[in-house]
C-alpha cells in the first residue's frame, strides 16, 4: 500500500515539473520574441534618427539629442523629430545660462570709460543673449496658431546668431572661468544649428499642419498678404497712422524734453515709465523733442512695441561714444539698442562719435523682430549700424560710416536710403557691409534696394567696397541702387585670404551709376553679378522678410517687390 502511494506521488511530482519546464520554455521564447522585437524597433528607430540627422551640420550631436526617440516604436514623425531637437537645445541653453551665472565677473583691472562707467564683460552680454535665446526657443516650441514657417525659421536663426555674438564678446572681454561658458555656448550652437536643418527638412510638413490648424487658410505660406495702401502688412493700422503723422498729431505715452516741458528729461526714464504703465499690447509712443541727448538708450527684449518719435533728422539727436578701444564689447558699444519686438524709430539722429581711431563703435543696434527705422540719420565710423538679428526694415534713412558700417546677421531690407562711405582713419579701407551669416540654413542677409550709395566729398582715393564676408555664409545683395564712383571696380573685398569666397552669396541686380559696372568685379564662386529677376525677387520686402505680412501695421511706406 505504501509503495502505491509513493508511486502516485512521484508521478504527480514529475507531471508538475514537466508543466513548470514547459511554462518556463514558453516564457523564455516569449521574452526572446520581445527582446528581438525591441531590438528591431530600436534598430529601426536608430536608423530613422540617423537618416533624419544626415542633413545637419553636426550629425553626432543630432543623434544624441534624438536618442530618446530612437527607443520608441513606430515611424518617427518629422514634426516630433524637430520638437525633440528644439527641446534638447533648450535644455542646453538652460545649462549655458547657469554657467554664465556662475562665472565670476572681473572686479579689478577693468579699464574705465571716459564717463567713468565700467565696460560690460562678455559674460554680461552672454547672460542677456541666453535669456533672449530661451524666449526664442520657447516661442518655437509653443507657437501661436498665427505663427508661420518664416516666424520659426527667423527665431531659430536669431537664436543661433546670439551664440555667435556671445562667443565674440567672451573673446573680446574675458572673465575668469569664461572658458567653460564658451564650451557650453558652442554645444548649444550646434544643437540650434541642427534644429534649423531639421526645420528646413520638414518645412513642407509643418506648413501643411499650419494650414490644417488654420482651417485651410494659407496662414503658413511665405507669400501671405498683399500691400495695403503702400505699407507692409506687419504694421497695424494704428502704427501706420503713427508713422504718417507728425509729433503734433499724436498723443504720446511719454514726452522727453530737456527744457522741462515734457513728462521726462531723459529717454531712458521715459522707456521705463511706459513699461510700468503699459497694460495692453499696443504701441507705446515716446516723443523725443528737439535737443541733444547724451545718454545710452536700451529697449530690452521684454519691452515690446516701443516707438521713439523725434522732431526729425538733425533735431532730436542721441549721442554716445562707447567703443572697443575703451574696453567695451562691440555689442555693448551701441548708443541706442533695441531688442524688444516691434520697435519703431522715426525722425531721430543717432550718433556714435568715438571716431575712426577707436575702431568698433556702434550707433544703433537692433535685434528687434519686425522692427522699422524710418526717416532717421545713423552716424558713426566703424560698425555704425548693427543689424543684429531678426527681421528689420529701414526706409528713407541716412547711414554714414567707414569700416563694415552696416553689419550683423538679421534678415534686413534697406530701401530708399542714403548710404555714405566717409573718410576713415589712416591706413583703413571702407567696406559698406559685413554680413554675419554663420549657417547655410539661416534665413538672414542684407538686401540694399533702391538706395543711393555716394562717397563723402573728402573720401578721395580711399578704397571702398560694397562688402566683405564677416562669416562663412555671408549674404548681401544690392538691387536697383545708384552706386557712385567711390566704390572700387572690384566691388567686393576679401576678409582674410580665401575665407568664405566659395560659400558666401553676393549679388547685384539692375544697379545704375558709374560704380555699378560689373565688368571689373571679383570672380569668386559666390559672387553673382548678373542675377535674374527671379533670383533678385527672393531678396525683396515681400519675399525676404515677408514684409507684406507685417509692415503695413507699422505705417511705413515701402516697395514690396522689384
């Protein structure tokens, strides 16, 4: 009897063991299937990411930024790839800002300017520019439905420009520990560059999504609206009226007067007051009465839609003298700096009188998106007008200078303006432009359209050129402009040896005057002396800065095309 029970127990135990072994085998097979599927998905994801990153300048950095996507199953939607890239760039911007905050600013041995104020360090420039960069990346990530393809393209281009400027400032005026910050900024620049490339690659898809989100209307198209009454469409009807009106016809939010007849005695006080008092998004008008104002004016990025209106050229004058020789970064030398979007200047003379021996000395720096400078006079020597970043338009404005006196990396159209190369310092040569495009995917450049270029009476035989390539992908065109004989027949000047000669884009179309002949122009690969009408049209108000969409709201008169 005992033997029977033992046999049954053994049989039961054996059966259970077999079931366990079978279950384990099935589980092992299932795990292997899952692992193989995951490996296949991972391999497919990595392949998708590698393919997406092929179009970037920094593919290894791109794949690192998109690593989180590689592990997910399914096809990688272009819009999601782009979003993750921008999110990663934003995280690098936060790290760079933290590094900038940790850098000790120089406290000794800093040269004093003639006014006794301390020149800013490169770190201070970087802090400002990194804050602006974070705003721009957030704007790309959280675009409003009214935002267009061109908006995101512009903001990314400007964010990349900020990193180049930060690096330049760190090199010019160094601080202890700035090496680590410089490295952070370089990493950030690579990721913004990659985001630009991905944005370009998926632009068609982004445009389709934008049109669908707008209910089928062509909100995202590059050509958006027609000209309304001779003004570009980015300007509101109210701003249009402001630019057409005289100071007596407007009700200003603040009045600046040296004789005590206004609400403020300095422009800086007026800017601060309208910022504090503003409760809406409309334009804040500051009327600057006739007089000479020796101050440095700053419209920060958080302060949008500020208009400075003077009594006219030569009447309302703002003067400064900051310069590189006295220890300032180029960025911080500006007499007037405007970074807040929607900035408008009318009827002002803005001067940096440091002189040619002081080298870089900016009169006006603009990084304001959708900004307008109208009926102003900008006077300086080297680096007079710093068109730093974003979309800008200049009309009926006089610009005087010597070396690189129109420079920067905005998308800018300078139209119906008077441009005068003046006598430089000993041994110097004049270059009207020095465009700073660092990346082939940036939508930036200088377009000079229907202007008059005429050398000063004392210029003599000073060599004068239309421009030289400040950065590798420098882009400048001169369209339907009068050029006098002060401009050298070669037209364009080298920066340093063969640097950028095959990657730049310099174009001319329909110009007149004794300096307009292209028969003696340099023969670099990037020089286009006989642009077609279609090529030239890409650099007009309508196409290059999408001005038909935003300029009419400012009230400035403009020509949309050729």
